[in-house]
C-alpha cells in the first residue's frame, strides 16, 4: 500500500466516523496545534536525544556530588559494604588511600564482602596497597605512607592515579587520624566557637589533612565538629546552619529555631522532659553520627 493510498483510506475512515467530508484535514490541524502548544510550553513527555524531561532532571540530580566531608577512623569503618541492619540494604564501600577517601562501591566485587581486597573496605590502606601487603599493622595508619621508600612511594602514587583517573572512583573527603583531632578537653570561648559557623571558604592552616572546613556546634558542655558528615545540614545555606558556631543547647532542647532560643544558652529553667530531648541530641551527635568532640564549653556536664 502506497503512502497516498493509505492517506485516502484514513480520510474515508475519518469521514465515516464524523459524517463530515474532509474532516481528516481538520483533525490533523488540531493535532499539530496541540503538539505545537505542548512543545512551546515545554510540556512534551520527551526531549531531544530521546530523554524524557523527568529523566533529564533525575540525571542532573544524580550528577550533583555531595560536598567533601571529613571522616574519623571509626566513621570510615562503617562503610564496609556489609548489609545495614536498620535498612537491610548494602552499605557503600569506601576506603582511604593516604588520607583521601574514595567511594569504590563500583568495585564491590573486589573490595566488598567476599572480594579479594575486602580487608581494605572501610580502612586506610595506602601503605598496604603500596607494598602489596595485607598486614593489619599497615591499616588505618596514614603516617605509614610518609615512611615509605622511593619505590613504594611511586607505587602509592600509581594507586592514587588509578583510583582517581582510571577507575574514576568518586572522592568523598579526607580521613583525619585521631591524633590530628583537637583536644576534646580544651575549654572553648564563644568567640572561638563562632569562628566555625559554616561560612569559612578555606580550611585553616592548623587543620592539616582536613577535606572540609570545620563546623562547630555546642550542645550541653560539648563542642562537636559536624563537618564529619553534617556539611549538607550545617554548612553554608544548609537547613541547620543557624546552629553552626553556637551553643544551641536550649534550641535543641526546645526543638526551636526562634532567635531568642538560639542566643540564650541557659537550660536551667527547663523541665526534665526537655532536658532529655537535649540529651538525646547529644547522644545522636556523639554515638549515632560519630561527630568528634573537639572541646568543652566550661559548663557543668548534664547528669
């Protein structure tokens, strides 16, 4: 059947349905007009290259990387690829090479549970990779990379290049060894606390090896560095940035963003139920989130 013959048959069918001679032309005009309106108003379910608008938006969201963060040794151990008991889903697989934390989840068969390099999952393994050793003594020791000989040092750099440029494993942040963290017993003034409010652009020189600017939040008598996983929440333009650089004990206890609660640090007038809320927040920061304690506020500890 030729194209012209098919068009005539379609015309006869339209005329028979509508009872109006030549109705196929009007139908075509309506269809083209509707399509044109949808295209102009960006409402078509398809776009160029065969991608739907929804798919394009989802891809753009997926391509937005998380901001770099800091990791403690303990936090990194959680990213070992095992099944999360709370969600029944597999955890990501991260590892650190000379303090740089990579997401090697795409290499799960090698670094995840059951893989030949599973011992490196959730660990600092730069020196071990450079020397092709599985010795436990070389794991979680960033300083061991500094003690490598010339040949092993070149091998370490080869691994770094392989991960970043050949395997294209995403860099998630930096591993900060425990001995590089501030003294948790130092007493901090409000002026010192306010310096780390999430607005700093560059990591201060004294924070060697950090991948993100420190962000401090005071709660109870403790000061937490929430840059160890909380940058999207407490960093610049984050929903909780109002808490950054402040003692927010009262605001946390009252679950409040009220400016007067953010400025008032006294909780002595609050009932026990509210104090418990504050204690729960402190437990979440310290235990569940693993934010390191980097100082004290010189107040009495909550009982």
